[in-house]
C-alpha cells in the first residue's frame, strides 16, 4: 500500500492489470510531501515510482517513510541469488527523495546503501515504554542471539541482560539447540525478549522455554516487525509469552495478545 501525506492512495486497475491513479484523489501539499510505502507486493514499488515521478513533475518536495525495508533478507549475494536489496536501494536513491526514513532495518546493509537515510530504532522505543511499567530490579532484557545483543545493548543500556546462543542447521534452517547465557539474581523474575523481526517465532518460543527453566514468571516479546505468520507458530497458542509488542509495519491481523503501535 502507498500513502501520501497519511492518506491511502486509491489505485484502480484496467482489465489487464495496469494501474490507474487519479491525480484529483491525491492529498498533495503545496510544499513538503511524505510518501509511506507499506510493502505488500512488488506492485507497491511500481506505484512508488509513478507517484514520485508525478510529484517531481509538479515540483513538489517529497520524503519517503519505509516502515519495513523490503528485501532486507536478501542483503548479499550467495551462489546464484541476486543481491535484490542493493538494487532496490539503488532504485530508491534514483528517485531522489529529500529524506528516507527506515524503521528498524532488518539489515544494516540497507542503511549503508541508501542516501539521506534516517533510522528509527522502534524496538528500542517500544522496550523503553514497556519498562516504564515495571520495577527495574525485577526485569531482565533477553537477546535471542548475538546479533540482537550487538544491536540493542548500547541502545537500551539495561543492567540486567541475558543472551541466548543458538545452533542452527543451515541446510534445513532449523535450530538444533538454544542456551541462555547469564545468571539471574532472583528465583522469580520478568523477562522481555527484544529483537527486530518475528515470523513464526520458533526462536522466541525456545528462548521462553529456557527462561521458564530459570524461573521467569512473565515473559514479553518486543519486535518492530511482526509478520502474519506469527499466527501459524506457537506464540499465540501457548501461555509461554504473555504479550507481544510490535508495530503495523507488516502485521495486518489482530489478536488479544498483540499490542500494536501504529506507524
């Protein structure tokens, strides 16, 4: 989906699938404008090109908001795979936005490849807001892997931290084992697992199971990006994780356990 100045752009289609965008329906500002792309398919990228080109013809300044950076998983070339993130970033750069704001990039490669980029550390903001409701002495931040630890330790600077190490079978993608590193000072404690992206949530379930063994009474999950596939995993089907705090960057479904911050 494409939004212009917080209003969804209405796009009709000809019988052959070509897009029809009516200029009269666009909420164009006289000076600064803001396009937001909530990626659902490659069509959104095509519509982004059309809309930015139209604003250029009208000599309107425009910035871009990217709640989730598409193709962040394809941040390198391996074997015969195409480095799609690089080519998408090149495309966005060619559109010459005044500024590109990316929420919690799944890969830092996108930050390096984009011009005039601003990063919003949304998992940091969501975690800090959640921590306000707890006594600092009773809460542990938990990073499910070394990557998350590297990303969030400096951002959050919380005294009580646990980090998980996992061994993955790279052929199947399955996690063979997961171990929590660190000690807890109390028999009962609360834990907040922090990361950037949740798909089915298998890693988070394994982390929660190990935290329960250590004595965790309540476990929460904070992720900026939550895919609809979370409904296929066990996070919402068990009581291991009490609540999930996320945004609407990808998620399109609702659940009583999921608390959504609108972007």
